């Protein structure tokens, strides 16, 4: 789709160059006339193909912009064709054609700018760059020298970055005015100079065929360690509301529904086999008939629509969570009105070690080599790296206090 718009823009710019040349008194020779007619043929073909484009992001305004650009291009083609019929070229008509094609070019350039967020300063993969959001923008930080650079002029959360550096992100098709009637979303890939933006999944693929309820956009995107699977969550709202975990095979585009839950999902493990759930309803426990408990739960995902819950001994809110490759996990949390702790948990959720007793942070990020964990002090903005082997901590930068850590690569 982006390639098609770029091809249309290229042909439009070719026609613009010819029309500008004639406007600057370049003689309309037979050779130039033939070149222009060839360009018109190519441009007409691109217009015909582009009429089938359905834009993948944001507002109906972009689709209207595309329709207007195609109309302006067709008018430019008509005017140019008529202008070339005059032996020396119909200058006024060709001048109008130039105005029309320039309007079309402006529209097409605006569409490409909107479709491609133009991620800049993404991590190179040396394990020294952290991506975070703050004040509705996205930034990167070099942990070795404290350099902060803008990645995107928008809030790109959730965000996952593939092993080859390809970013995966979520696009919402319009403003969220009502949580019970959310607009469609798309999971996108690319959006950098190296990887053009393209759609990998539309939320209509997730609709329940019986209820056709709107589907809320993912809170998390998690890539498998080999980069072939993209795991995410999505919830329906209204009557029979529910949440699901999905796996999208990035090679085959095959979508698999992993498991169902009626409670709020949290980040899935990179092996796609486990997730931690937050129990929002204290009067109901998954897998139990005993009401009144407010414990949190973890469970294994085994088969489609599985309800195989394994209770974890976590009797308080979990604010941040990262999964280790061996099945253990690190989380932040603590009883209400008490300081949070940073805890290393065993596979069954029991505490293996309290890493930090007074943790003034909720946003956690695990280093690619799993040797360090990063967190931001929500009071001072201090970004701290904790060595998991020695428990030595180092403050490497001061970020805005509202910073949310997204990726470390």
C-alpha cells in the first residue's frame, strides 16, 4: 500500500518536472512530447490502481485526502493531454495542469507522512539503548553516555522491536470517545527509514463471530525470543465482555487464539506459555468457587480457550513485570499504602529474593542479556540500572517523572 502511493507520487513528480520545464520556456519537441505521453500513461495506470487503496491508520481525513489527490491527478492528466494537442503546447492549460498536479503531490506527501511515523534513533541492537515515552512523545536513551533523542513525535505504546530492528506498534482508527465502543485498531510494523510501515493485523480479525463486539486495542505487544511470534492481548466490551491472548506468526501471518480470560490481562511471557492476570473482582476467583479473595493469579496457556489457572501467592497489586528466560519473573508491588518492593519470583510465584525493599517506581525493563533491570523513580525521574548479580545500582540519567519504559535493545 505504501509502495503504491510512493509509485503514484513518483509519477506525479515526473509530470510536475515536465510541466515546470515547459513553463520555463523549454521547447515542446517531439521527443519531449513522447516522454510526457509515456509519463501520462504510467500516471494513469497508477491512479487506477490507487483507487482500491484503503488507508490503514487514523482518520477518515486521510482517505478524503487520497480521494482528492486522485481527483487532482486525473484533472492534471486531462489538462496535460489537451495541452499537448497544441503544436507548441497550450501554455494556459498546461499551467493549470501544473497547479493540479502540485496539489495532488502535496496531498500524497501528507498521506505518506501520516502513514509512516518516521521512527528515528531506534536502538541499533548493541544492548545500550532504552526507548521510553513521556508527554505523548517517544524517546531513546543511550545508557552508556546519557544521550536522549526523539524517536517519534507521538506516544508509541505499546511498542516491541524485532531482532532485525523492525518496530511493531498499534494504530487506533480514530479517537477513543467511549470505552464501550472503541474504534478499530491495527497492529503495524515498520515506520522507519529502513522498514516502511505496513499493516500486519486488523482488529476485525479478532471479532467474535457470534457477538461481533468491538475489540479494545492491545495493552501489550510481546515478541518471542526468536522474533517469529508476536503475542498480544485484546478485550471486548459490553455484554459478555472478555479478554483473549493471541499469537501472530510473523512469517505465515497465521493468527492463533491462545486463551480466554474474563479478568484484566497483563504481559505474556516471551515463550507464549504463561501470563500473569490481575483479578479486578474480589468476589470471584478464576478456577475457584470460593468468593472474597483478592489474590492475583498466573496461569499456563495450553490449548485454545483453556482455563487452566495456577494460583500464585501474590496477595497485592503487581505494578510492573518482566519475564526471565528460565520461567522466573521479576515484579514490583506491595501491600496498599506501603512501599513497593522489587521481587524476584520463582516459577510458581513464590519469592526467591527481594531485590529492592523500597522501590519508588512502577515501570520496569529487563536488559537483553538479562543481567540488569531498569526502573524510573516516579518522583525524581532518576533512571536506575540494577545489576541482578551484585544488586549494585547505578543512576545513568534523569528522565521526566512520567516516563514509561518500552524497550531495551
